[in-house]
């Protein structure tokens, strides 16, 4: 199969305040994100910053921030980790299902399955898990409509949408595709979670742009070294951005806080063009 990649991330998107007030230094901020299982009043997975760290395993991570940040792992999960289940670990994952926060079934790394086969695999996995575990499906952005239909039909907690495409994708162009497909399926009102996956360690801006675009968690690999320092630095940088943007909770971010920095990005993303402060006419449906 051809290699998939993200050729251009969110570099050409800017964050701007939607209110005139900055948040004072002494005011409390809530940079946490809680992913709740559908229909559940308790439990849920708590993210100190909106990053699900994608790694083969997180069991050896040391440090206060690393030991609380959830990860997407292939084996030996901690209690706050999600297991990425693919053809390679489908059999072995049974040993760990009782001690993790949930699973992500990777449709891109499975043989072709019909709906009934996917449901059968999920039933055999979930019967070994606690009731408040998260169950998500993962696929690439090119198949986002099919992915969201499955999530609704199988009544799952949400989806991980991989922004990479064969030949290289532009992350800005994935935002309207995800947003329009989610709106068509009414996913947000149903309380289903959308996670967007990128292929390198994020900046604070990357995470906040993803949240503002309707994906409350960014999935991405850790930096090559210094994960603990990176998490601590990102936490303080996210807080700095929140003060500057005038928001005390991440759920207050929306597309109103995003601007495309050039005409090209505005045309592929549907975001408002900076300075012009409106979407380009072709996105206004007239």
C-alpha cells in the first residue's frame, strides 16, 4: 500500500480571540477534556491536555505528566490508555481488555470487513471490558462518510479520523470534510467524540485548532525524546493561549476562533480568511 502522510499541518491557520477580554492571571482555567462513554453519567477518560499520545506502549513512561496523559497503545495498556486493535494484535489484545480505558478498532489495518463482521469483532472485544469503556473506530479521512455511518449504526462512542492520505494530505482540507460529514450524521448532538490523528508531535496551537474545529482530542505520536518536558511545556502553553483567547474552558473554542492565513487555505478549509474575516464566497452556498 502507498505510504500515507500529512504533507502540511495546521501552519496556515491562526487562532484569534472571539471576545475582547483576556482572562486575568489569577483566574482559574480548565484545560481538561473529559471523554464520556455514550449514555453514561459517570466514568469517562480525562485528558490533562487534549492529546492522545500514540505509541506502541506507555507502560514505561515516568514523570507526573506522562503517567496521567492517556495514550493509544498496541500492548500493555495502563488504566487510562486506549488499545489500538488491528489485524496484528487482535488475538493478543484479549489479555489486556479488562485493564484499559477502551479500544480503537483500526479499520485501515484490518482485512475488508462488512458491518456484521465488524460488529461481531466488537462484541467479542467488549464482553471482556467494563461498561464505561470507550469504543471507537479508526479510518482515514478519505473514508470519513463510511466511518461515521458505521459509528452511528453500531452505536459507538466515536471515531479517530486519520488526516494522512496517500501522497500527502493538507490538514486544513480535512476540517470541512470531517465537519460536514459529522453534521450530516448529527454526531455532536448525539454526544459522539471525534478525534483527529496527525503524524507528528503537536504544538499547543495544533491541539487548540483541532478542538476549535470540532475534534476535542488530537491523536499524534510523542516527540523522539523528552515527552515529560513536552507535556509540561504544552500544558503551560495551552493555558497561555486560553488566557489570550479569553476562554476559561476548551469547550468554548469554535470555528469562530480560527482564521485561514492565506487565500489558498481559506479555499480548501472553508475557514474565514484573516483580514477579510468572512469565508470565501464559494463556501457561502450562494
